[in-house]
C-alpha cells in the first residue's frame, strides 16, 4: 500500500470556477471540492503498474462502478456522469461541474497482472460551497462596548478576528471570537479585520472602528436633547396662543 498523506491544494478562482486537488493514495483520505468547480483526485501514482483498476462510489456493500481501467485502457462505466469526468495520465481522476450529490464515500480496487486483488482503499469526498465576500456591521452597546458581526454565505464557515494586525485576545473581547459576532471592550479602536474560511476558499474584510461613547455621555446627550425639545414646545405653544389672542383684535381694527 502506498503511504502518502492526503493533501488538499486550492488554486485561485471565482466561486464557481475553483479547482481543488487531493492526494487520495492513502486509505481513508478526506478530499474537498468546490460546488460547481473541478476536483482532481490522485488515485494512484501510475495505473499502468496494475493489471486492472476499478473506481467505485459507495461502500463495499453498496457500490456503483464509475471507472475501470484494464491493460492501459480506461472506460467510464457510470453513464450519468460520463460527460463530467476524465482519467488523466492513468492516475488522476478529474470531476468537472461538481454537484452536491457527488459527495460521499468512494472505493479504489487494484488487481495485479494475473487478476488477483492487490489492494483496496477508501476515500471521502465533500462538495462544499465557497465562502462569499464577508460584510461587517456594528452597533454600540451600554458602557461603551461595541458588537461587531461578520456575515457571509458558504458551507462550514470559520471566523478569525484581528485588530491592527494582532489576534484579538480574551481580555479584549467577550467570548465568541471564533464566531461571526464579537463584542469589543470599551475604548478599543483601530483596523478590525474579519477572516472567513472553509475547506474550499477564504476571504477577509476590514474596517476602521472608533470607540463607542460611554453610558454617561449618552445620558448627558439625551438630557440635553430633552431640554431642547421642551423649550421648543413651550415656545411654539406660546406663539400659537399669542396669535390666537391677537387675530380678533387685528380684524376689528381693520373694519
């Protein structure tokens, strides 16, 4: 059995054009593909070393043969995906325009030149949607704290936060810095960055934040606004009362 660790390599691209590669030459490899993209699965180093090779979807008890190679010739056995697959260099299986139902367990069986089984390996394939460009939103809370949310679409997103390039510590945020929402302590300011990633892609968004005013400042402002509103109400009422009293007198003088 070839002992090579499964490795995921991600190449740049748009959300529905991502290409991912996975070394599936070790039993139990976990591979990831972008929804709508292309995934390359390296099944063996060189298929010509075997008398026969079969690639199945499903477990040992319930499997559907997808590909068979014998005497250097390969053929797609599962016609529903025939137009989306290709066997490259007799060792790498390419699947285009990936779909949700492409996820699942797969099985590789190899046979020697006289038809005897030489090895069986399994792999797990996960098809996921890449993350979208994240958006930041914030609001001031009591006591000068600030709640910041980072939103994005995609499967299985994971979040990380930095302030001025430094990872936020527990002393600077309330619990939850690995989620899409954090609460910044009073007085913090700087360039806040949210990084969101999954097994397929990653993206970041940054914003310059300023400290929120404290509770005392807010109460003071509210009192000042209340006083202004009361004064305006009194002035407006006095003016209307005065006009109501003087209008009849002005009419009599005119006559």
